[in-house]
C-alpha cells in the first residue's frame, strides 16, 4: 500500500534529497524548513513526523545533539521542474524585500517625527513670542503690576500635638525670617 503524499511533503522530500546529495548531513531546523516549503513551523513539524512515521525519512541525532534528517530510500514521486538551487535564493530575496520594506517604513516614521519636531519648534517660538509680548505689556502698564508685599502674607504654622513646631518647619521659618 502506497501512501499518497501531499505536494508539500513531496517538496520537502525533494529538498532533503537535494541538500543531502553526496551524503551531506541535513541539520536544518523546523523554522528553516518552514521558510523553504512555505509553511508554519507547526505544519512543518507535523509533515516531518508523518514522513518519519511512514518511513520516508530517517531521523538521527549526532554526537553534538543535532537532529539529522535523511531519506530512507523509500520511493516517492519527486516534484518535477523544481530547481532547488533557487530555494534559498528565494528566501534571501524575500528577506531582502522585507528589509527594504522595513527601511521604507522607518524612513516614513523618521519623516513624521521630523515634521512633529518642526511643529513643536514653531509652537515654542509662538509661545516665546507671546511671553515676550506679555512681559512688555506688564512693564509698559504699571497698573497690571501689583506685587504683593511680603508683610501681607503670614503663613500659618502647624504645630505638633504637644505645641512644638517641627524642626523642618522651624528651619524654613528661620531661612525666610518669619
């Protein structure tokens, strides 16, 4: 009885055959394999375990505790017309495109921050101008200027339950000659 393999499983087997050509070990992680075959890591794990269970792949662990996948020799129908040398190039192209898109996004963010800084600088300039105008108004119109003499304000001093003033308040009163 032959197990009918999905296209993704056949793609994975074809990829492993390509990578293990000339008896090279295949130590790729599920994350790397997922990128190559265009699946999630969880789906990749299920596909690999199914292929191991069905006898298409042999899984071994080397002395450095790395997982090694190899083909068992069980016949399967490889994907025709898939040029495996382009698989990693495709991933690299996609990563490069993602980096380029991220760079464009950051550039737009930077431009937005520069515009915000410019608007804040304009706001500061406007507020400084208003402060300057108000200060000039106060100096030219003495009626607006009515300083409160110090003698008019007498702070109330809180006392402890025994009638003494706390040392901190006493020190402050001493500094301000109260």
